[in-house]
């Protein structure tokens, strides 16, 4: 994530965009941390003792990760071996 962020923004806004992306990442991490225990109880596969079986939360996170992987696999252009100007051109086309 952070490796791609260093490359995809135009040079004139790169530092501000990287700062915004980092802030969004930390906010998302805070939301996950703040809601994790409630999510474990709500999505537990064991209704008798939901606190000891947080597997549903991990299934949800796995599904979100898989969906994100497919999304990026289909839509993110390859940037390996390209100069920054070439990468700028790639993203200007989109």
C-alpha cells in the first residue's frame, strides 16, 4: 500500500496526497481497533460463547482483503521498472 502510494500521485501534489493517504490509513486502523471486540461477538459462529470464538470477524476481514486483492489485480496498472514520468502518464489516462 505505502509503496504504491509513493508512486501514483503527480509530482506537484505527491507530498500532500501521501500525507492524506497515511492519515486515511491510520483512521481505518483506529476504526478496526475500536470495533474489533464488538464485531467478534456479533459475527461469532458460536452463540453459546461468542467471546471465545471470534472466527466470524476474521472471515469478514478475509473477504474484504480478497475483494481488495481482486479489485487491485483488475484495475491497478503495473509500475515496476517505469520512471516517475511514465507512471504519471499511466494514471493520467485513467
